[in-house]
């Protein structure tokens, strides 16, 4: 059977009546609409065509024709439903507004011409034949590459032919694969493209774009060129908008942007002239120039920062020979880089776009290398500063802990510690601030740490002086209170001996007033006055107590028989005293339990303390419910108080370090969450996946150890663990940023190039 041939003519076409676009009217559009509402094909039958569209940076969405403003192009493949007048008008307005349209339809379709005729193109009702089987015909490109096309008709009307059958083809109206006398001979146009504000293409065969039949070599290349022609105006607009955004970013950052703005203006002028390919090259140049100026700005700023840090270190008498040498090398490279940039700016009009892009790329990569090297040097320098500051902060922590313990001791002695507590609170706040600053600004953290150390040392010195004076006063007050208690007890015991109490009560009252006044003076910090009053009360009590004892001894001899009435009364007094000190023990137990519960809420393992408190509670219940001897009661109550004081002392001594540890843990978790989230997202990329996974695993292990150390109350180890975790998080953040940048460069610059190179190599190989 004779096989006829269709000849594919990809004609060298000029751009007809390009739409004039104002710069302000550009809109970024990245969506292509596949009209599913009228098509007899589904989206999965056009996957090859969709793949070509996606290679140009666009995404295909399926839907109807109700809202077209967000789309760059409309695909209509096969028409199974009629178009309404509103839909036809919407498509016409879409084209007039600069949109693109691709219609592919087999011959004989009853609905397509209702739309295409309004656009000046008519689809034939009859098939084209060259004999043979009447279904499969061969198309040949001008470069000699041939491919087969299934069931094709022809189109005619306004516009330029882009695909045509050869002279031997005829219009097979009776479908018998034979040339009848009344059947019209070729040539026939199989595809037309039209410019009418926007761009439109009409293909008289659905098989050219669908996946219903296997694609032939040359078919993909033809469609790739056609899709590029249709989307080129929007690609140019998108490229200009992307470049403008980058230029604005450069201007906002203070980078040199005059030359990139000039390139952007050139691209604006080219798009107004309809030179879309030139627009792509020039807008890419504008974007790359802006990126280059930003890279230079970043590198220069970082070098300045590194120079400042090294100068600060040298001012402190600390030299970093290696970093200084490498900095000088980088400064020389940066000067050379700026000279090359200034040469590019000066020769801008003389150089071609390709030459300017090549020079800009060379400068940009050099600037990125300088920035990366300077960043590593700066981080190494800051790491050494952090280690030094961490040591100072540990010293500060010890001083603050000692100050807190001393304040607690002075407070228990009855002195006023409010000014010292406020000073310590300010120091702790400054310490927390230094911890927060340690990672980002270690230099400022060091200055603050030195200030904290000086202030904490002075506070401790003042506290030692106050403690010494307070203890001296307190010892005398305790002596006076002991004498007063014994005096009252003897006086109460002596009432059965008919002792006259009035004179002794006056002494007690005077002593109590002096003791109370001494306490008040102690709280107010009047140590000399408090000491004088306390000593005076001791003198009064000693003198009166001596007189009382002499009188009691005398009256005991006289009223020996009257003592028979004393034992019941003494028992009453003993039991009354027992109730008082049991209540005191119960109050201490309650305070201890409250402190334990606070520590437990902070995540501390208080199993041992709870066991001790339970034991103390049992002892107190036994004392209250049993008829035991007075000595046994006192011993058990004393044991209860001893247990409570021991527990409280342990918890209070750990509290400052525990709070510091909690603060560091909370600050670390707050800063690290966003970095970990970005790392998990970046790990999906193929770049540096293993290193990110390794760092995440290490961080997970370290976090488990941190929680274990905190639960076991090893707070110093936990603080060191947090410092170690912060270093890992900083490293993870850097790796994530590098991975994200590589992925962005690949998606934006190399992926489209690789796609076109692969298609080009396949076409040449065929």
C-alpha cells in the first residue's frame, strides 16, 4: 500500500503586531488553564504536553472558563460541548488582554468553529489523506526529522502557517483513501498561529498534543517551540517582575543598584517593543546584577564586622595571627572584586548581554566565596570568645549562688535583706541576658559578664560585712531571749511560792522592749544601736534572774509543804507547752511540703525528699496520738524539725542553679524550634541530606541526656549540655541555609537549562 507523507514546515516567522505593555501593567502569572469543561480528553491524557509547559516554569490547572484573569494561557483540546456566547467573549477578551490560547481539534468537530471563527480561523470538516491506511501519516520537519501524525484535518484563515501538508495530499471527503475527481488537492495548512493582542495557535489534530498515541521523535521538539512561543510574553513579564523584586531588595539593603536598575529599564523598553527573547536575557541580567551587588555588599559588611571583632580582641591584648592573616587575604580579594565590578559598570554599554552575565556570575561566585570564608573565620573567632565568656559566666554563677545563700542566711538571722535581694535579682536578670546574648553577640555578652562579676564580688563583700554584724547582734539577742524564757519559766514556777511578781514583770517588760527594739534596728540596718539595746536587755535579765533565783531558793525552804500542790499544775503546763511546739513542727512540715511540690512542678526528682517528709509526718502523728513521756515527745518533735530543715536547706541551695538551668533550657528550645523545622524541610532535598540527618540525630540524643541530667538534679552538667546543643543548632542552621540556597539556585537557574539541553540532545541524536 502506498504511504503518503505530510511535510512539517516550522516557518521562520516574524512577530506580528506585538501587544504594547506598560511597565506598570505587568502581572506575574504562572498558571495555564486546561479547559476540562468542554474537552473530550482528560488531564492524564495530556501529561507530555503538561510536562513541556512545566519545564518553562508554569503549572497546569484544570477547570472551566468562568474566571480567566489569573491564567497565562488556555488549552482547549477536543471540544465535546458547545461554547456559550459569554465564554466566547471571555476568551476574546482574554486574548485582547495579552493572554495566550492553544486549540487542538480533530476534523469534523461540530463545536470548535463557533469559537475559532470569531478569532478568524476555520477548522475543516474533512480529513487529509495521502493514500495508504488513511489514519497514520508521516510529517517531516525542515531539518529532515520525520514523525507520524494520526488523523489530521486542516485549518485556514488569518495568521501564519506553522504546520502544513505537502502538495500530494488531498481532502478525502468520502474517506476511501482514494483521490476522487471532485476532491481538492493540497497544500493544506495543519497549524496556524495568530497574534491578536495575545498569541493563539490552532492545530487540526488532537493527536499532536495528546498521549493517546506514542509520540514520535520531532513531535516533542515542535510542541516545545510552539509552547515557548505562546508563553514567551508572559515569561518575559514574569522575568521582569522577578528582576525588579531583586533590584528593589538590593536598593533596600543599600547595595549598589544603579547598573541593575539600568538593565531593568532596558528590559522594560524591550518588552514594550515586543522583543521577548531579548527581554528574558536582559531581565535575567538585571536580576543577576542585583544579586551580585547584594553578594558584594554582604561580603564587604561581613569583612568589616570581622575586622572590628579582631580589632576589639587586639585592644584587649588578645591576638589571632591566623585569622588576621586570612582577613588580609580576603580584603585583597574583595578589592580586586570591586575593581572588576567597577570595570563592568564602566564598560556596560560596550559589552554584550552574554559578556555582562558571565562577568557578573564570576564576581558573584567570588563574593559568595569571600562571604563564606569570612563567615567561617568570624564564627571561629566568636566561638573562642564564647568559650572565654562561658568560663566567666560560670564564675558569675558561683558568685551569684554564694550571694543567694548568704542572703538567705542573713534573712534567717532577722536582718533586712531587701536591698541585697533586689541587687541579686538585677544581677540574675543581667546573667540571663548575657546567656541570651552569648550566641549572637558574644562580645557584648563578655562585657556584661565582666560587669556582673565586679558587681557580684562587691555584693558578696557587702553581704559578708552585714552577715558579720548581724550574727554579732543576733547572738546577743538569742542570749537575751534564752534568759527571758528561763526568767519567765522560773517566775511562773515561783508563783506557788507566793513570790511578788511586779518588780520582775517590769524587768521582763523592759527587756522585751529592748529586744524588740533591737530586732527593729537590726531590720533597719542600725547594727550599733541594736547591739547596745540587746546587751542592755541581757544585763537587765541577768540581774533580775539572779535576784529571782535567790528569792526562789529562800522560799522553797520556807514553803516545802506547799510544794505538794505543784505537780498537777506542772503537768498542765507541760502539756500546754507540748501543744505549742507540736504546732510549730506541723507548720515547718507544711512549709517543707510546699517547697517540695514547687520543685516537683519544675521537673525535679524529689523521691528522696518525699520519703523523708512521709517519715516525719508519721512521727508527728505518733506524738499527737500517743501518751508518751515528755522527753520522748521533745525528741521526736526535734527529729521532725531537723528533717524539715535538712530538706529545705537542700532544695533552697539547688534553687538558683535549677532556675538558671531552666532558663537556659527554655531559651534554647524557643530558639531551636524554627531551625529544626527548616532542617526537617531541607532534609527532603538531595543536598547534604546525610549531614542534616546526622545533626538531627545528635541533637535528639543530646536532648534525651539533657532531660535525664536535669531530672537527676545534675544542673551544672545540664547547663554544659545546653551549651553543646546550642553549638549543634548553630551548625544545623548553617547547613540548612546552604542546602536551601543550593536548592533554590538549582530550581531557578539549572533545572530549566538541563531540561532544554536534554530535549535538544535527544533531537540532535535522533
